[in-house]
C-alpha cells in the first residue's frame, strides 16, 4: 500500500528522529536514515532539500510533540512547590529510561556550536523559549512573584540537571534541582511578603 506524500514525510521524520536522538545529529548519514525509513535516499531529498533541512524539520517535529506533552502535563496544583515537585518528577522519570541521552535540543545546539546560522539552532532556541513561557504561565497561575524571572532561573536548573544526569548517569540530580527551585520560590515568596 502506497503512502501519501504527507505520510512519507512523517515516516522520514520518525526515522530521522530516532537515529538523531540515539546517535547524534552529525554522526547519522542520509543513507542510514533512508535505510531506517525503508526508502531511497532520493526519496528523502524529494521531501527535504538537505540534511540540514531534515535536521531542522526533525527538531521542529520533536518540539511539537514535546510541547504537546508539556501542555498535557498540567496537574491540579495550587502552589509553586506542588508545580516544582510535579515538574522535576517528570524530569526524573525521563532520566530513568534506559536510553536517556539528555536534552535533545541542547545536544543539537552543542553539536552545531560552530554553525551559528544553522536552522536547527533557531528551532532549538524557539523550543526552549516556548518551554520557558509555559513554565512562566504555570508559575503565574500559582501566584508566584515575577514568574518570568523565576521560570528563567528554573530553566537554568533544568538544563543543569539534564546535563549532570547524562554525565553521571544519576537521575538524583533532578532532586537537587528540585530542592534549589523550591528554595528559589521560598525566597521570592519571602521577598513578596516582606515588601508588603
């Protein structure tokens, strides 16, 4: 049964996504992606003009999936501490998976560090900004003072935890990040009540 052009494109993205996340963006060849997708390399180039374009499309596709999961993440939380506990619990569970390989968007940018104008870097930046915005909105719903600033600081803790969990193979770094985030919220709450 023949696939439509949209189905073929999605099939290529699925194959590329799996390979890029397992082996890195630069180490995977178009031949490997074609073999994994069960199509010819020529067919890939009918949908993506270059490997760089495929990398950018794969990151954009991954971002859509990740943001969709994030938007479904919302738990009935009423306090900042509950939000932080739930948020870092998800991060811990993700890091416990046998094939955990860190934050894919961060890994992509690190691999492309010397290619400032690469389209995949713009997609990664847009994704991280969307996650930060989501976090700020969630924090605002709990009444936290300066939720945008707080979200940015929690993003720093998140990125650090993801990198250290990968380096050490220890999901416990999410616990440390969670404790630091809670202290951050407590400090903000104390400042807010002190300023009244």
